C-alpha cells in the first residue's frame, strides 16, 4: 500500500466531496426549485419536448400512476432495443456488416440496458454495430438513469412532503421527472464530459476500424467507434456497459490515470449529490449528510480491505518463494496498478455501475470478496443513479423502526410515523434481492447448463455463479470474467434476475412513498430518535451490514472465504 495509492484515494475522496454540494444544489433546483437553471436556454427546449410528448401541463401522479408510467416506459424501451438488435444486419451504420443478434442474447441485452445493469454477454466491438451501440444501447444509459433518478425523487417527496390540500397524495410526474433529468442533467453533462475524454485520447468516430502495420511488420486491425460519447454516460449514469469487451481496461476507453480518476469521480458524482439534494428537500441538510456519512463509512471499509488484499499478492506464489513487489497484478493494467484497480473495483460495485478496469476473477479471494459484498449490500453504498438513495432510504425506514422498538414507542421519521404497512413493504423490498440471487445460484450450481459455463472448479466456481446473479439482480453489470455467460441458460436466467432486481424492488419503493406522502407530521418529542447525527449513522451502517451482509454469509463462506483459507494452505482447484 504505497504513498501514491494513498494520494489517489485522497484526491478521489476530496473531488467527490467537492462536487456533492454544488451538484446536489443544482439537482434540487432542477426538480424541486421554483425556478429551474438556465430558463432562457433550456426552458424552451423543455416545453417543446413536453408538447411533443403530450405531457405539457401534466399534473402530478399517485404512486400507482407513477409506477405504471415507469413500467410502460421500460417495457417499450425493452421491445425497441430487442428489435434493433435483431434487425441489425439490415440497418444502416453497420460498416463491418455484422449480423443480427441471436434471440436469447438480444433479450438478455435489452433487459440488461433497460434495467440500468448493462451486463454484457458479448464482445461489443465484434457483436454490435455503431447504430446498435448508440440507438439501441447508449440511449438506455440516459433513460434508465433518468428513471432511477425519478424513483428516488418520488420516495424523497413521499418522506419529506407535508400533506397537501384535501389529502393530496401525489409524488410528482414520472414523465416530467425523466424529461428534466435528461435535458438539465444527463445530456449537457455528458456532452461536456465526452469532449474532455476526447481531449485525453478516448476514441470518438463512426469509422469501424483502422488497419495498422506494427513495428514487427505485421498487419493489425484496431476496432474503433463512438466511444467517448458512450463512455461519458456510462460512468455518469452508473451504467457500466463498455464499448469494447475489455471495458475501462481498454486504452481507447480509459487511456491514462487522469481519465481513470475522472471516470471514478463521475461514477459517484450524482449518487453522492443526491444525498445533499435530499437534505434540501427535508429542509435539514444534516439529514442528507447523515446518509452521506453512512455511505462513506461502508466505502472506506470496502476499499481498505480490497486494496490491502491485492497488495499482498498471490499466496500460491508466496508459497513457491516468489515475491510480488507490485502486489497481485494478474488481470490488471500496469498503467493503473493494484491501488487504482482496487479503488475502481470498489467504486464500481458500490455504485452499481459495472464498469471495470481490471478483471475481478483474477483478484485474490478476499480482494474479490469485496466487490461481491458491495453488490450484496443492496446497492446502497452511494449506489446507482437514484437507486442508491432510494435503497438506503429503505434501510433508513428499517433503522428507524428498530430504534423505535428499542425505546418502546411508535417509530417516526421526519415527523411521520412508520407503521405496519411500511414495514411490510420494506421487508418485501429487502427479501426480493436475496431470494432472486440465492435461488438462481442454487439452481445453476446443480444444473449442467449452469456449471458447464464455468472456467473454475471448487469455491472459486461457486463465487463466479454467485457473483453473476448478484451482479444481475443488483443491476451492477460487472462480471467475474471467468464465466461464459453467452448461452441460452445464462442469457435468459440473468435477464430474469435483472428484471426482478429492478422492477420487483422499485414497486415497493413507490408504494412506501405513496403511503408516507399523505401522513400528517407530528412534532418531535423527548422520545424521538434523531436521524441527523452520528448515532443514527452508526445504527444505519449496522442495519445495512446485518440485513445485507449476513443474509449472504453462508454462501460467501462456501465461496471466497473457503478459497482464501485454502489458498493460504497452498491448495488450488
């Protein structure tokens, strides 16, 4: 663990902290402020798009209407993306004349991108044309992120709004939220970031490839494409789908330590800023900072363990008397090293992004355990755009309920009582996640169709299975890279995991928002548990760890934990 690595970590943390208040304040102005930013420039565009889509003057929606709009929007997006992939062979902007994508893979990819997962069972540069990459996939990077942002805002409104006239129980309008998220946030920021990435060497062209002669005189074909534009929203929208198969380990996507740091900051930017936005909505900035602090504690714990494990090197090589002065460099880019690779792995799995600059399958057992646990905590360590905030707020509801039980009174949050209905919905949200992951992992572990795709036996093979379904249900999209997921079984089962992990968890979130928005607020009393201080942050972290980590502890014990002790004893598989 070198001083250069500590400086990288410090620079990253300071940049995220510096971005959080201004970006969070900007998001508040966009969605909740009386006057949105740049009214003369973006206001006419917003009104034009609203008229074009038939949502001009649309009123606010109940949680049922909000959920129905989101589901309809997502279903249409899935069908369009599936159709574009299947028809790829006859569509324009296909200079390499790639054939249409086969049905199971096309469905898996459509489900992946509509859920903000961006799991890829294919090599992007040899499977998808520039048109498919842009019109079929990259546009989902915008729309799925905007949808997640809308759900977070809806839950925040449900928790922070006071009852309106005549018992008003609305949460905003899904179509308006998505429109504003795209026009005011995702599109303009992505345009600026793409230009910055191009200036640092990231490729941006509609050319399919270039032929080169190497220094040895051999001919080589380098794949090209509109990479920078996709890279910008890939990180900003916590999507993670790479233009190239190597993702952010590819020098055309992530050419230097500077671009690596920029991509890391982009992944955390909006999720971190939303905690500040939430504080503004609650009219108590400390509420938002308490959430930020809980996320930060979990992040530091993860990156510390992962970096330490990778800096120790491979125990099998130590047993042979071989030293690794740079740590475990298998599967890592030399230009990044163990520190930046461990940091990237932790950030991308904390934030359900899925972009990778190293192969997690090559991490040490404990180093690979960290990204897996990060996902299984429930997408709450900053998390995806929107998903991180609404996921953590569900844990807030659980923490407040537990605190209420401790003092023997009805739990309250922001002056609103947490009752049986909200707890049932919160537990439904919490239980869907492990149910999907553990059921599908167990099924694949005893199925020839599941284990036939493994590249490793023993506990590492189990970890590959567990990681795949955790990544799918957690809408992360990163892979252990030791699994051939491009089979009918894996394409279809992972599609089920991704769709369930997104929509079966969003609906309870919106239902809680709808239940809370109409509740009357009561004044804080002597027995009210404060939710804006260090004590609540500690309780929240504990609840996340107990509910998230312990649920998967038996499976983790049979996978990376067993592998770690076996490796220390010199046993391989």
